[in-house]
C-alpha cells in the first residue's frame, strides 16, 4: 500500500503543476486580480490637493457613478492618459483624482512641499488637460493601500451604491474604455 502512494505522489504533484502552469499560459498578464471588485469602496476622509482645508469623504460621492483615477506628475503613463480622460469628462463622466505622492516617506525624514506639488499639478493639467472634478491627496497612503493600488495609473469604476465595479491597471484609452467601462455604463 505504501509503495502505491510513493509512486502516485510524484504523478499527482506533476498534474497539479501542469494545471497551474496551463492556467497561467492562458491568463492575461495585464489583468490585475483585485479583491475590491464587487465590494464596497473603502471609507475615506482625504484633503483636497488644491484646497487642503476642504475634505472629501464617501458621503460626498453617494449616489453617483464615477471613476477614481490614481495618478502622479512623476508618472509618464498618467500624462499620456490625461487627454483621453479629459475627453471622458467632456462627455459627462465624473472623474475624481487620487494623487499618489511617490517621493514622500516621513519614516525616512522626507519633507513634503505642498506648494511645489500644487504648482507641478497645475502645470501638468494645464498642458495635458484636466479631467478631474477634484483631486484628493493621500499622503499616508492608507486609502491607496486599502484599494489595493500597486502603482499609477490605476482606475476604479464606482457605482452609485459605492461598489467597485472595475479596477484597471494602466492607462485608460479608447480601447480599454470600450472593453471594460462602457458596457457597465450602458454606452
């Protein structure tokens, strides 16, 4: 009896390994498996990037369908998608910016210059288009981590009940919009 298991164990491991590799072979490497899809957007209470005395919360967006676009001035792909996102805003899509401050880490003694960042943002949006209703700043990255963000750009489609319908990693362009977002918005 022990010899039988001794012979079958390597075969079972081989079959499991083949199944795992076969699944990976046919998966889309650009697709990020997000634990947030079909779940409630995490609670947030974040300052406005341009008017830090103003704060934004989930309640401010209740009942609306909107995009949250994670972006930064340091991100070349974010710059590339601003034009298309601006077109979407002109078509009536509500887009909220979530600024990802990459270069700041207080644990390493970094200093944060809000005025310099605001000027960089104004300059970039003036050049490339401004798709955002407003921009939130998540300096401690708690909301970004709760969303499962791994970098920028990333875009989330949130419905009127506050549920995340899509989590897209990479730029949003016409092809991506038609494939992932438009069908859920009835376009």
